[in-house]
């Protein structure tokens, strides 16, 4: 999980991974979900409340004010 997170936060490329058996490899499968793009990457210079973000989120500090999900980025709404 740590290597996947560091790779995403530093912009390194990663390859698609396969899921493993449910209930036996749940933590691994969460990492695969993140690695395969099934998470939101929020970029913002302001503080965002974790209560307003989906559970499958990472937040990085930056100037672009975007929410990237499944390879598509959109501007953040003012409600976040």
C-alpha cells in the first residue's frame, strides 16, 4: 500500500493489477483498487474536510483544484 501511495503521489507509472481472493486478501485488494484508478485524487491548496470526500480518496497539495477519477479530471466544486 505504501509503495502504491508513494507512486501515485510522485506521479510514477503503475501497471494494472489483478484482484485476489475476497476476505483473504482485502487489504491487498484495496491497494489494487487504488492502483487501478478506482479512487479520487483531489488536488487543492486549501484544506478539504475528509467528511466531504469519498472514502476512496487521496488528497495532495497543489494549485489546480481538481478531482481526478478513472483518468478524468474535473474542477473541484466550491462545496468541498
